[in-house]
């Protein structure tokens, strides 16, 4: 049995961008996805979280960026901490303080880095000593994409069918040295449909959902081959198509959800124009209007400058591959 501990532990985790997307669960409670997915962890965006368990508290005290969280977020994090307490056989309230270095407007899921950092800090503070696979399984319970942020670089989330068999693992590829993400942050208002709600609607109402399951099997296998062969062009091509097909699911669900806005379409067309000019780049889009451009290091400067002319300079953020979860 783990020893109850009031030791304060701080962990840091980076966010990730999916190249083959996770979109839909087969178990809502355990967060078991319908399909596997594949991502790249990014260096620029991260969450740092400090956790201690203490007899001196009446209930969990949770702050994000120095502010007490609202009831909805408190409940979500409290439920996650209950999983940790159960595993560690402790019954002490926690003090959690988290800082997000993920610009809200970047449209990069802070829930991935947030739950990866919380899983690492809370489990260790509770006296558990989990390996990275176990941390990935635990982070998944907070937010699906968080299981991938335990690891750095390219990461595959193996869908599995239960708590034990659903986890992420790192994938090796020399492409890691050269791949870059240019994130274009074009939107600041909160989205109407959370990913969680939107993916549930897609599973329940999109007539194309069954095809998506087959498609992802194909895309995952194909992307893993591109990683082995250092084939950036095919990796970019598949990532771009996979993103558009995920959006076809949201558009074809009832109610129909369109995450794109005018700026999104403008950037999509710009990426195509850049490609026609011989500057190799591809786009991917998550559950929001922001676009992330996948390119090689040698083209970062020309792509950044191109978009800095259209948007503000501070809306163009260049990210490199990032590391997995670390402790301070
Ligand atoms: C992904 N997204 O693979 C996909 C692509 C957004 C678009 O994972 O319900 O916050 O907490 O498991 O992980 C965002 O969804 O959803 C996401 P939950 P999560 O990155």
C-alpha cells in the first residue's frame, strides 16, 4: 500500500498536436477511444502543476493561473483526484496549483498538457510510483489526448478496449529533427461545442462514423511507415487529409458543427498556394478555427514571414517537438 504523503510535487507536461486524430469514445467513463491516434508533442506549449495532499484541508483546493477554478472544472479535477486517491489508498484532500503556458487563443488543447501534468504530480504526491505507461493510462482518465502528452516526440495512443489496454507509447523517427509546427492563432472567443460533446455527437449521428474507424486504421498504419522511412511528404499529406475528414464528421453530425471561420479558409488556401510555389507545407486543424502548419525547419522562416504579413506577428508561433513529462 502506498504511504500517504503531503510532499509537494511539481510536474511539467507539454501539449500535443494530433496528426491522426482521436475523435470519438467507445467508453465515456474510462475514456477508451473508438480508434488509435498519433501525435507530436510540442515544446512551446506546456502546463506546470504542483500537488500536495494534506490533512489540513477540508476539501480539494484547486487553482489555475492563481485563480480558484469554477465548479465545473473543480468537479472534473476532483473526480480525477479521486481516481488517484483510490489507487494510492489515501483519503486526503489535495492542494493543486497549475500554470498554463498554452495561449488560450492558440487553439491547442490545454487539457492534454493539464491532465498529463496533473497525473504525474498527483500520483507522485500521493506516494505512487507509476511508470510512463501507467501514467499514460492515468492521464487518459482526465482527458483522452493527455495520455499522449506523457511522452515526447511522435506518440501513438493504442486504443485498446479497457483501462489496462488503452495507453500511449513513443515512436522513433529521424523526422523529429526536422519537423516544425507553425501555429496560427486567429480566434479568441470560447467555442460553442467542446471536443467532448462534439465527438459524442459525431459517434451518435454522423452517417460517416463507421467509415472514419476504417480510415483511421489505414492512416495510422500509413503514418507509421512514413516515420520509419522518414517520408515527410506522405506524413504531411495523410495528416492534412485526416484532419479534413475529422471535420467532415463534425459537419455531417446533427446538429452540424463547423469549426472553421473565414480566416481558417484563407489559411487553407494560402497553404495550398505556398505548396504550388514549391514551399512544402501541410495544414491540420483541431476542434476550433485555428490552423497549425506542418513543415520542415528549412521552410519555417519563409512560412512565418508569409503569415506575419497577413496576421499580427504575435499570432504566428513556431513550435519544435517537445519532451515528455518531467518533474522539478
Ligand atoms: C486529438 N482532439 O486527437 C483530437 C483532435 C481535438 C481534435 O483530443 O473528451 O480534450 O477530454 O477525451 O482529449 C481533444 O479532445 O477530449 C482532442 P476528452 P480531448 O487531439
